[in-house]
């Protein structure tokens, strides 16, 4: 997803599309060589060009930010007298088909079954939450973020007819859900591009090799699971 909030008078530019690339609107573009021809595909973070406004995917994806997962549990005394679960507890997330490398859980570590969208609180996990508001915990609570493929929605290719990809490259304010979900996005944090063409606050290399491309103007939340940012 990609939505412009504010931009200057310049129009986007179109380039010959990299036939091997897959992308969605909101990912970051980069010029590459395909044989002897200069084409445009997905950035690896080293030379980001602009924001892609086309789609070429087998399936669409979305994100879930700060999803709260609570599992009722019967506790038994553990180390230091703290109540822990004596058995594994499985809980379904809101969405299946999770991208495993995008998943993060805090403050409790869990095991993930990506295809089914199921997490497991392992035996020995401390109880840390009371659903009744009492002083004795009766459940385990964690907060997860991840990206996932939308089921039963086939991909699309808006570049098929023209063989070209549209890229916005001027200074702009925009909104997207194409960002790393396993990072935090505080207000005014600098943004970089990861090796999959997604925005991130994680710099993957030296500053002169992987430059900042913008900064956060509105962080993603559980209510608005998209990132607003300024592109330099």
C-alpha cells in the first residue's frame, strides 16, 4: 500500500521494469542491470531511488502491528516462587501465512508456526497478566508484530502491458505498510532501506554505503498499521 499525502509539482518517472523483480506499492526502487539494459527493480538498500507505485506480485501482503495475545493459564510455582505454565499453550494469531523473518514478540518469547499463524507459550513461561485485575496473574500476555500474506487474494502485475514501473522520487510525505515489522518507529527516527526494499529504522551497513532516505512522521500502531514518513 502506498498513499501520497503531500508532494511537490514534479511527476513520477517510469523506467523499464526488471523482469525478475516482485514488488508492491510502497516498496523502494533501485536501478539495476539486466544483461546490458538498465532496469528498475527492488532496492537492496545501497542505492535507493524512490517509492514504487506499481505492483508485480504472486500474492499481496499486509502487516499487523502491536497485536495483543493473551492466553489463560493455570500456574504452578516456578523459580523464585513465580507462577509458570506447566504445559505448552497454543494461541492463534489474527492472521495465518506469517513471514517468519518479520515476526517479533515482546515481552514474552514464543515459538511461531508461520503457515498457520499459531504461537506457542512454552512450558515454564511465567504468568505475567491478570485478566480480572487482581494481584495474582492468571494468564500470559505478549504483544506481537508481523507481516503476512493475504489469503485467497491472488497477485497482480500492473506493469504487464507497458513493461515499465512508476517511481516517485521527489521530496514527499507518504503512507505505506511496506516496512519491517520487527523494528520500532519512534517519531522523527531516520529511515533506511533493507535488502528487500522495505523501509526500516535499522541501518544494515555503513552510513556512506546505506544512506538514510527519510524520517518517521507518524509511527504505525495497532489501530493504524501503516507508517507515515517524509522522503528526502
